[in-house]
């Protein structure tokens, strides 16, 4: 299963701005609320998760998601991708791409593993940082095998 | 290359706090340490992305590979102990566990 199935085109924003990490997380959470994937309390759970341990992944990418306690607010597993071209300070790192995760159960772990595998390729990570359209982002996060199947 | 095999003790596997603690501890070692699962390609233990890309769940067996140099055995010992522990339980006895 590719995480692209979880990525709704409406959940991709390529030109966001946030003055700080908290604002970026709120924006991410709001997109998940807007697409009906989570209830509003999930945003607080995302802020708490970030406070207890940073979700900075490396390569300019952070993956905000809720705490275990916040899972009750998740209606369905989903991703949101928000790009911050000006960058957001993330505990000393500079984040330009947020991939917000909503997942019940342990679903986020499989999603995370797949994202980490994609981003472990520096060329793919760079392409994600430079992507300017929703199509580019969907293409990048879609594993090759699935692209062939859907072609 | 000195190696050590260890079973993951954290209930979340190598994710979130357990992964972060491992990456930080690996970065402090004087030698380069790699981590692999099964026949998989070894990845850097001091990179969050690499460690997460393993998808290591609780109870799976991982192998630590240290660069053959001074401090290798000690590095393997420290990291193996960390991986075998239940790092999900916030425990003040674990160095760094209370770090935000």
C-alpha cells in the first residue's frame, strides 16, 4: 500500500507561511480537520507530541502527528503536505516541508517507514523540497510500482 | 567488522523516542555504527531517516555493525543495551530520556 492513497489532493498546500513551529503545526492540523480526517482536538495532540519529542526527520522535512492519546480524534488515516518555501525554524533545523500524519492504531508507523525510505534518497528529498505543484508531490510520494500499475 | 545482534525492547519499535535516543547515542560514539534488519542493507544508526526507514517493530532482531576501530566494542555495548531496553517508558534512569 502506498501512502499516496492517503494523500488527498485537497490536503496539499504548496505555499504556506508560518512564523514559528507551533503555527506551522496548527496549519497542518487545520488541513487534516478541513478534509475531515480528524476532529479539532487532534491539533492539540499534535502540539503535545511535538513538545515531548520533535518530529523533525532531516532533509528539511518534519512529520507532525498526534500523541497516542489523540488517536480518538482521528476519523480516518490521512496525510497532508504543507510546503513552507521561506522555511520554519524547527528546534534549530530548517523545515520547508511538513508531512502531517493522521493515523489510528499503529498505522502511522508503516506510513513513516515508507516516507523515510523515500526521503533516504537525497535526490528524492531534494525533489520534494523543490516541488511546486500538487501533482509533483503526489508523484514523488507514489512508489514506482504503483505508478506502473496505475499507468 | 565487530557486530552485535539484539532484540528491540521498546513496544513502539524503533520509532519516536526510542529512535531518537538511539540516533543521539550513535552520534556520540567515536566510531561509525550501522544498523540492519535480516538480510537488509545496513544503514547509519546516527540518522533519524535511516533508522526510521528500517521499519523496525517491537521484538524484531537488529544487527549493529561498528567500524573496526578503538571504542567499537564499547559503542556496540552501549547501543545494544539501549535497543534492548523499553525506551517508551519515560525513565529518568535512561540518560536523555527526559530530554524534550
